[in-house]
């Protein structure tokens, strides 16, 4: 009888230890996988490879990124058709200065192919003080290029109205800026890839929320595929700060400004919809 009791106790202890070890291993594997995912994302963003790596744009690449994004903006920005062509070079100079400022944030992402920049996403931290309480009419000078000046005023007025800072309980946001892809590399999901890498980078920096102002349908699709949700849309024909349409001549599918947003977290997909968000 004692032998049977001993066997039962032995089996019980063995099973108990086995189950405990399995649970312990399972938990360890889950933790390791999550850590590896984070590390892989950061390596992809910050180190990358020269094949299809998306990485944070670093100082040695700044000029290359600027040379990549500037002609794409001048050629493809949907709202540029609303103003006369710029022959003075002021538009390119204004945009290049804006892009250089974004690059200094350390949150911009570039995608490389064969060691060459083929896509980029210009981002920055946007504090509430840059939006709330700002006199929109004082933004930009009348001597500035009308496209850049009026886009800045449009976005500032929209976000004063939305006040995502108050709605989300944050003092700063990750702002997804210009998304650019070389014409020879379109249709490969690179726009979505650089947005996702931007979300991972912003989350790793401790930012809790993100927003993107999409002036055209191409950038809107990239943000949507990356997991952001449209929270607001403003037809350009309805934007009349001085009683007249500022962005006249737009047409579908680029007929409205679309604002996308989400909450950031450090695990894939790095963003979640704004549950219960109401305008």
C-alpha cells in the first residue's frame, strides 16, 4: 500500500512540476518574443539594411532625404494646383526649410533600396503650445509662398477646433507629416511601411498619441493601412476663413483634408483607434 501511495505522490509531484515548468517556459517565450519584436522594430527603424530597410533619418542622410522629398512635394502635392506655379523658387525654399526642421526632430524615417533613399516620412513632436492659442492670421508672412502659408493656416485652424490634446489628455502628439515615395517604387507598400516605422519610433520615444493631416488620398491610404483611423474631414470648398474659398480647383479624390489619429503603444501594430472619440 505504501508503494502505491509513494507512486501516486511521485506522479503528482512530477505532473505538478512539469505543468509549472511548461507555464514558466510559456511566459518566458511570450516575454522574449515581445522583446524581440521591439528590438527588431528598433533595429529596422534605426539601423536598417540597404535592401529594404526603413530607418530613422540621420544627419549624413539629411541632404539626400531633402533632395528626395522636395521635388516629390512640388510635383505631387494636391493643393499646389490651387496656386500659380512658382517661378521664383520660394516654394521649394520654404518647403526645404520646413523639411529640414522636421528632420532635426529625430523622428523622421527613410526607406532605402540599394543604399538610396526611395521613400520617407517627415515627422515631429507637436506640443499643444504650437496650436492652441496661436493667432492663425499671424502665421506666415504675406511675402511667403501662398501654398505653404495657407496650408499652415488651414492645419492650425483645424486643430484648434479639434483640440486633440484636450480630447486625449496629452500635451504633445506625434505628427505624421509628408509621406513620399519615388515614382519608380510606388505600388510596393513603401508609404505604409514608413508610416508604420514612424509609429514604432514615436511609441519608443514615449509619445502616447499620433495624428496625420492628409491633404490627398495617397497619404490617407497609407495612414489607413498603417492602422490610423479617420476622425475628421473638411472639404476644401468649405474652408473660407475670409469669406472665400482658399483652395479652389480641387477635385476628387483630393477634394478634402482628412485627419487621421490614434493612440500609440509599444507593441505591434503600435497604434489603436480612438475608442469613444467624438468631435
